[in-house]
C-alpha cells in the first residue's frame, strides 16, 4: 500500500482537521445528488434552487441552523426532485421510507435491517 492509498482511506477533513461529514450517509446523499445532476435527471440550478428553498422553509419553521437540519433538507430535496423528474412518485417514496423506518426500528442492534 502506498502513501497515496493510505491518504485516500482517511475521511475527508476540513481545513481545521475536523471531518467534513458526521456520517457516511451524508456524503452518500450529496454524491447521489451530484450523480443525478451529472446524469441530467435535473440541473445544478434546479438542485441549488430546491435545496435553498428547503433550507429557507426549515428556517422559517424554526428549525435550528445545524448540520442535521441541512442534511434533512438534502434528503427532502432529493426526494422531491426525483419525484418531479422521474417515473417514481412521491407517494411511493413516502411509503418505502415508512417501510424502512419500521424495519430499522424493529431490528435488534447489530443485525442487518430487512424489509418485509
């Protein structure tokens, strides 16, 4: 393994040395958005506008300006844009999200989550 390989295995860090992401899913959500833009499901402007709108709505409803709020907005924006730009409808996504939530809440710690 080279020094470059080792460097690639380290988590991304900001200029102050703190990790850029608190959880791997945060990086995955942004990578998914980037992939959808690169594959022209929707444009970068549409992504930026929709995410900005979600953040404004969160602030207007009193949500704290935190990283958690930001990533909830990222997920909501992804769901909305995918629903608006594909054959997947939002009702189906909401149902699947509920299925996953039920599955992970009923799964013992350390066990794989399985959908029914």
